[in-house]
C-alpha cells in the first residue's frame, strides 16, 4: 500500500482511560476482517468511507444536505434525510454542511505526519499521566504500512504506543509490527474454532498463532476478553482460555470487558442489521466469577467497563 494516500481513520478519541495505561489518545483505523455479532463499532468494519445518519439530531426545516449533495443522493421526504447509498460516493459534503451534526462521514484520510501532529497536540496530557497513543479499530493491522509508518514516527518522538488488535492478520504483518509497538491489547473472543467462525465469520487459528508469536518475542501483551453471555462465559471456555494463555509463559494480564448495547444506533445510521440483539450484558456476579476463575491460574485480572 502506498502510504502517501494516508491511512483511513474513523475516529480520534481524546482523554481515553480504558485503552492502556494513563490518559491516551485512541486512533480508530477503519476496516476489519471480522464481523463479530456483538461489534459496537460497525462504522469501523468497512474498508471505505461511509455516511452515517443520526435521524434524531436532524433539524426539521433544514435541507442543506439535499442542496449540497453533488450526486443528488439525498432526499428529505419527512423529518430525516434519506440516503440513496448506491448513488452516494461518501464525499462528505453533506456532513460538512449539516449544522446539527446529524450526518457524519465515517472515514477520513490522514497522512502519518498529519496524524502524529494531531497526537502531539495532546502530548502534555499523555506524558503527565504516563499515557500515550493507542491504535484501535476496526483492525489496525489491516492497514499495516500506514500503522508501521505512524509507529516509527511516534518512536522517534518518544510517544508510547499500544496496538489494540484481534490478531487476525498475516504472520509477516505481526512480525513487522511486533518490534514497533510498546504494548499490545490483544482480543481473545472464544477458544472453540467452530464457535469463533459462527460468531465472527473467521477461524481463530490465525489469532492464536499470532499470539504465540508475540509471546515468543516477549512483547508486553494484555489479553482483552469481551464477555458475551452464551458465547464465551461458560466454565469450559474460561478454563481452555486460561490453559492456553498459561502455556505461552509470558502473558500475565487479562482485562475482562462486559458486553454492552452501546452503539446500537450506529447500525441504524448506517442502515446495517445489528447482529447482537439476542445478547444480554453479563451480570456483575458473572464477571466476578470469571475473574476469580482466571486468577486461580495466576493471572492479574481487571474488570473493564
């Protein structure tokens, strides 16, 4: 990939406190090879820009989006705009013109130097808290050339870095990025391959093999487990997860992340079908049970939000 075109970013979250140590800036890179049914960032799945409409924010008498669309892809027959997605080129002019931010462009291109300049604006807050920048998604390893360039620039400027990944990537990509990031936040969803395939659309073999590679290199890695009732919260999966992680020898930290229904409106705004309607958030008692079970294997376990 020619990095001159830049990387495709769908969000920059400042003052993040759950994506690594300290206060961090989290950079969300667009595009993901998985289709997890519980995904709360559906705007990060596609590898191209998308228009997301927040109908509840729309001003009833406003027609700015209709007027500025060069493709005539927007109409407003009622209170909210209607987008002809096959005609839309995701140019973003409607989002720029919308005074109520009811229309968002999910996906903009930034060069690596432009992104690092954005990060440096908050450097004092990051440094004072022992934080840094975390690259998330989507799946950041799906833009390996851009990610590699940004990590190199951050290292030159002594900005601590973390990569939040599902680990589904080519082995050579993981080998390349492993030497450049200070920390990996590594998602483990479910150990059974058939279940993983059913709920994410892909096998978990690349994820497990790439985690072995990171562990063999001694890279600091925190395992993040999204706890999905009925999918991966059973005692057998927890046991298999613990046994696998302990076999790696260098993994010591686990963060448990309870499933939540935040982000459901994003599916509506993108006109995508939400896949997690049959899931419910885990109870505090269930989270504590899983935490206790993993701690019995010698791991340091934290409960996320």
